[in-house]
């Protein structure tokens, strides 16, 4: 999958292990490294088997979240110019191949 980042600071935390350890601690940093690798390796979001994938309430399923650890989560959204949608109007996450990481939330 193709990843983008909401901010340069978030990109740095996600791609630089030393920075991540300073920002979120060693345990969260280690899990974050694996989640980002899982996302990059996946064909679509629904291929992700770890992290308890779910949708952020109130976003019409346009934002999704994966658990990291120590109550931290990784929040992301589909990042297509035209979002693939189901007939219901919700994002069709099976067809999402581009995402934007929005934030690490605690």
C-alpha cells in the first residue's frame, strides 16, 4: 500500500526509530515500526490482521485506527483523489490502496 503522512513530524516518528523512541517510548516505537511495515506490505487495509482495525466513530468510516500498545493508536484515512465507496456511502476499505497516516493518539 502507498503511505502518506499528515505532517513531516509524523513521518519522522514513523520512519526514524530513534525519534520514535524519544516521542512515544521504546515499547510503542517497536510496535509502530511493525504496523507501518504491515501497512506498506498490505495490498489493502483489510489485509491487516493485527492491531484490531476499526473505524473512528463520527467519521462515516472515513478514518480508521490500529492499536499500537500502552493505549496508543495509529489513526489514518484513505488517501485517494476519489474515495472508493460502497453503495451505502461508506469507504470501501477493500479497495483502498493509498492511506494517509494522520496521528498517533493516546
